């Protein structure tokens, strides 16, 4: 849900305009995500998902959107490398007490995954910061719905998850929204 929050916050905090193509792309992306998540499963009696988990995810989406807006705002005055350097530094300082309180000693095999998380997160943050520097935040956020598709593909590949009809239909909506947000019409309105 955070791409929608990014678009809303971008209007208020960094004075961006949202055109109808971006708004439509966000709606298609949102519909796709909802179809993939399958709300009927959430409300069924045998679901492991509870309302508190949904609330925590919702707060996380708002915080993620605010982080994107902060990166976009900073990218106008600061080097992207300054932003990339301080983002993990501040996160480490803030989260260090929580890490100590909840410490779990990883096994050797876990270090491979931890190293992968570090590398791919840093690469993702670098490209995200570059993208936010050169694109309007609302346009960049509409493209971010592709994370759902990529996450699902990796789930299938790594964790042997199955492809459902919901995934295929929802992914089609996400892809349509992404294509719409990057179309020539959308660019014409933004860059006149």
C-alpha cells in the first residue's frame, strides 16, 4: 500500500502533482496487490493472519512512504551517496538496542542469507535513490508495485510456493499499472 501513501504525501510535503495516469496506475497496482493477497483468506477462520499483523504492515507502509518522501526531498540538495551512506548508518544506530535485546546467534548458513540481504538491500537503496532523484515520487511509487511480482517469483523459485489464479490476475493488474505509469502520455503531462 505504500505507493499510494507516497503519492498522497508527495502532494503535501514536496508539492508534486498527480496526473490521472499516475492515479489510475496506482489504483490498478492496488487492485492487483489486493487480488494477490486474497482478502477472503484473511477473513477465513483458518487464516494465520490477524488484524494486529495487518495494522503493523499498514504502519510500516506509512513509514516506508515517509522514508521515500524524505529521500526524494534530500535528493534535490544532497548527493545520492550521502543519502545512501546515512540511511543504513542511522538505521543501525536506532535499531542496535533492539538487536541486543532480541539477539539470536545465526548459524553459518544464515550468514550467506544475511550477506545477501545486505548486498541486495544496498543495491536496491542505491537504485531507489537514483530513481527518486530523476522521477517524481508518485511516478516512482507506481513502478514499485513490481516488487510484488518479483517477490512472488522469488517465492516460487526459492520457497517452492505455487502460482495461483489470484497471482496471475493480480500480477496482470500490477503490470498494467506499471505500464500506464511509464507511458508516453504520463511523461507528457509531467514534463511539459
